[in-house]
C-alpha cells in the first residue's frame, strides 16, 4: 500500500542508485571487449570462442569482483578491481595461456574500487554509488532478516548483534565522508571481521558529496535500502546500538512467522527494548529472569518511558504473570511511540518516510503510518533487545546540519498530512481489538500516555 507518487514519501518505495554489475571484461588490443559473469568457471574453449580474446590486450575487473585465472602451467592468479594489461609487469603472464577464468563477488574488491573513487581529485562530484555484496549462503523467503544502517563509527558496536543472529542480515553502511572508506577497508582487511559478515547482505552507500545532502544523515532512506535488499518476506528493522537476545531469532522462525502467516489483519510483533548503563561490565542479560534484578537496581532502565517506549508496556513484560502463558500481549498505539517490530514486509507494510533526516520523528512517523493503516501491535513477553549505553559518539562527516534540521517535522508537517489522507481519527488505535485496553494497563503499571 502506498499513498504518494514521490519515491520514499509516505510509505512509497524509495528511489535508489542501481547496483553495480559483477563481471569481468576480456579485451583485445583493438579495444573490443566481452563480458563474463559471476558464479561459474569459464574454460579456455569458451574464452577463445569469442573473437575479442583472439589477441588479448587487457583484463578489466569491475567493482566488487575478483577474477581467478589459471594458466597452462598450472599457475593461479587473483585479480582485483582495475585494469590489468597483459604485457605489464603487474600481470606477468601471457594472456593467451589462460585456460580458465572464475568470476566471484568480492567485498574487498568493492572497497578497493570505492576507495579509488573517493581518492580522486574530483571525488566530490563523482556520482552516488550503491554497491551490494551478497553472502554465498542463501536463505529461504520464509525467514526473518535483521536490518540495520550505520556509518563507520558503529562497525565494532554492531558485532554483538551479528553474533547473536544466525539468520539473514541486511546492513547498509553509509560513507558520510570520502575518508570513511579507509577505515572501512582497515576493518574488513581483518579476516575475522570479514568472516563475521558471512550471512550479511552488505550495501555500501556513497553519496554525491558535492550536493551536501550527506551532512544530514539519511536515516530513513538507508532503512529503506536495507528493506529492499532483504531477500526474505519477514523483516526486523533495528538500530545499531541495540542487541537482541540470543533466542529471539529461533522464536521468530518458530512462532512469529507462523502467526503472521495465519493473521487475517496486518500485525506487528513488537520487541521490548531496555537500556543498560555504561558502567555495567558483567554478562549481559539474555532472559527476563536475568534482566529483572538489573531493572530493580537501576542498572537497566527504559529509555523515554512515557512517549517513546512507554506504550510498549515494558513494565508489563517484566511481570509476565500478569498475562499468564501467552507469548505476547496486545498494546494499543499511542502518540509518539517508536517501537521496533517484526512484520511481513508484503502485508501492507509501508516504507519509512525519507523526508526525516538525522534523528527525530524517523521511527515515530513509521509507527503512526502503521497505525493509520490498521496494524495490530503485539508485544513479546519473553524476548527483548537492549541498548548499550556509551559515551556520546560524534556523527561522522559534518555531523548534524542544524540549518535545515526542522524543514520537515513530525508535528507540523507529517501528522497533518496523515490527517488529510486518513481523516481526523488517524491517531486512534485502529488495529487494537479493544481501544480501552491501553487505559486499563496504564492503571495496572502506571505507564504510557493516551
């Protein structure tokens, strides 16, 4: 369901730069080239069948590609991004002696290519670039993809989340400055970091820096790119500072997916979230029983307990006996709520509105749209995610551009727009089975605002 013609506006699919093709070109001395695609081995008989390779001149390896060539002598060479001329010392072989060519996708080759673009004298005017590297392992569409977006400053922090999510992951890495790619390269040149991304669809986004749009972090655009790159029907969009519990993924596969398949109305399963203070140095909680003493001592707490996350009913899930054995309890939408949820992306799920930049209204607007459409919100009782407090991290690049930060806001612009589309009751909890159930829960635990 979409409600506007502009890409990335009011739930409409975003407009993105096309992915780069993964292939190798074999060119002859006259400049005639032929392309050879990935995921197979091309033998000598196939290579020489093409006239462009009868008098070989050079091999061009495209961005994100690695070429493995085997010589008649048995020698094997790996060629990364760039143009490799047959007669130059950088390629000390006779190209006519190549007996096989293997074309593979390569993250390191992609990073090298982007680094070359970012180092050019005209780096600022180079066009925007989006490159996606997909893992060798595939996943069924009937799976849940964890989706996150961040810049280089969160590379190390998000490792915790990758390690506890054995399923598919879609990450969008934003290069806020042309210098960021150097740190990204240093990170992935560590073998253990590269292997950590074996299950990850990684999309690197390099903006056109001369436009200046990178100065305002395009958070919702990056979320939308992550959703588009996910190959599964079910998605879990989160932020890089959060870590899900270790059993959330298996629970999502065995419980949430079947229930979303059976639901006859749009449904979102909300993941409760808490924050843990920076000074906490012990084992992080993985169960409600481990979390409860931290909440009681104040070492763990609810961020923005009234509007932002109060409506989730975190105090209720901390007291699971209130709802017996039910694995999830219903909550009604409340204004300015910004939950994280698992949904079927094909079931009326809107994209995030890309007019929201930096922080402020980016998640609230999405939850409000979900409510206006009629989503029912169910909060998990035994599973959660936690935010690891940290010293304030500076935004990379120019940081928050305050000049135009308020050119599109939640209250002055987005909410009136939804009212014009959905009517004056757009804030009313449309998908809630009992709109008054929220007030009764507030009476039990004293949370949330209507």
